[in-house]
C-alpha cells in the first residue's frame, strides 16, 4: 500500500452537535435520539460537542416541573442526567455568527456546530431542519444522523 494512503482500518470520525430538544429527548426517552447518544459510548469515532449556553439551556429544561415525572420514571435526577451528558460531550466556545434562524435560540446551535467543525447538526426542530444546512454542515433529524454514523 502506498505511503499516506488510508488503510482498510481507517475509520472516519464524525463530529455531531445536537440541539437541546434532541438531547432532552435522548436523555429522557429511549427512542432514536437515545440510540444516537448510545452510539457515542459504542463508537469512539463519534464525538458530541456542545457549548456552555446549550448546556445551560438543557439544565433549565431538565429543572422544569414537566421534566420531573419522566426523570422519576427513569430513576434519575436532573443532576444525574446532566453529569452523564457532560461526560460524553466536548465543550467548544461558539463561533460568532450573524442572525440566521427564525428562532434566535437556534443560532446558538449553529454557532456551536461551526466552532466544533461539526459534520452534522442533529435536530427535530422544524426551524433548524428547514435550513437543511449551515455553512456546509447538514442539518438532519436523529434517524438520518444514525444512518450516517460509521459502521464497523
């Protein structure tokens, strides 16, 4: 094999940024986004990125009374869930971007993805999904993201 050519063992790394709604869903319910989060633990080539702003937004959502019932059903506290999530993400300082999305909160997701040099932005939010991509970073739903993960 020529020097510098990729070997059959070369596995492409995938860098993901999930919006808060997707993370919330994946942490509290056992659907598609849960499978995506589980992939990180099983596939070291998949990396999740977040920012302090997105993490704080998640903490706020998890602390609401509406979250308490589901947390109780899975036998965890908001603190447990946040600590678990913090252990699987890498924090980045968001890039400065112009107002892009119809929902200003979604711009935090886009800024994080740009700073993380993400391969995918994962969301179930129609405002983000309608953009289709940002700075050449595809915006996909959790089911599509699962299909784009490297297979071993």
